[in-house]
């Protein structure tokens, strides 16, 4: 059985949840923080084009192929993705017209010392546009269920490439995913939302450190209380996010921190 439909959202795309709060954080004069040299994040489209294709196996794979030829795309957007992938090489289910699928190449952040922050910034931008919550490190959430995710990979030249996949108006959610996945129903097209997410990046602080991104991330954070499987095989209860953007969790009453873990749903 497909999960119940969620309310749609319309004109708020142009004034998404969190806009005023984020603007306050980004406006030193209003926030009274005494900051005069705030650096704004650079867009993947700053010196690179938007590539739009009808169908592709994977936007991440297609981006890698383009980069290998010497091309310099900023965004690869696909109307339909047939072999998408998520973290840990999982298959990402998509439907034409019902899913948002794109990959963003951040050429200006090649060899970034903390590339995971680039992906987390994209997740913040997506949450602001989609009116959803965030769970470390890349899950876009509506209540206890996942509507999408962000995958960061480092491609040749040290270029962080961030894949974004979002369930919008899927006609069918596979039975094996229904306990942890749902739609974020929208009257906007995937292309409109994709463009809004990319535009939103230029309102964010440049993520040189987690401390730069943390104030805006926390507007959407739903990490505490979630369960994660650690690389050791142990299960951890999330406490929050540490000073480098790592997960802070509790295992049998002991606090631990990890840079990679698998979210447990259901």
C-alpha cells in the first residue's frame, strides 16, 4: 500500500520555509553578529553550464563521463534516471515526472579539505526549497520517512560532485521501501525545484568549516534520536553533530563519533 499523500506546496517555492531565518543568519547587520566579511557559497553554475537530458542511467555516472572528456558541466539534470545510486551503492528508485534527479559539480571547490561539507550544504539548500527536515549526513526527511538524499563523490581533479535524488510524485513506491520512504508531493515540476535548489546555494555561507554551515543546518536538523549502524556493526543513538560535521552518538551509554554511518529506518 502506498503511504498516504502529503499536502502539496505551491507558491511557497519562492519563499520557502526557513527563508527569513536564514536571511537573518546571513545578514550581519540584522543579526547583530558584527561580521563584515561573510563569504557566500559559489554556485556550480558560476563558470559551467546546465546540462539537461531526457533519460540517463545515472546522473552521477553521466557527470563522471562528461568530466573524463574534459567537459566542465556544472549541473546534469535528468528527466528520468533508470539506474540511480545512493550511499553504500544502493539502487535509487526513480520515476519519470515523479522524481528529481541531478548531479552538481563544484569545480570551484576542487580539492576541498572537507568535501562532505559541500554535500551537506546542498542538503540544506534542498531542505529550504522542499520544506523538509535533515538527518545527518544526507537524508531529506518528512516525519520519520525519507523523501530524498544527497550523495557526495570526489571525481578526478578533486572535484566534489553532489548527486540529489528526491521523491516528489511517485505513482508507486516499492513495497520494500514503504516503511521508510514517502513522497514530498509538489505542484512544481522536478526541473523547477532543481533550479530553485541550485539558486538557493548562493544564499548560503561558504562551507569552509562545519561552524560556517551549522547555523543554517540546525534550522532543519532532525538528527538527534535517530538510530545509525556504525562501521563497527554497532548501533548508535544519535546525539547530534560534532565540530567537524561528524555524527556524535551513544553506544551502550558511551559517546562515540564517526564520519560515516548508515541510518536505520523503521
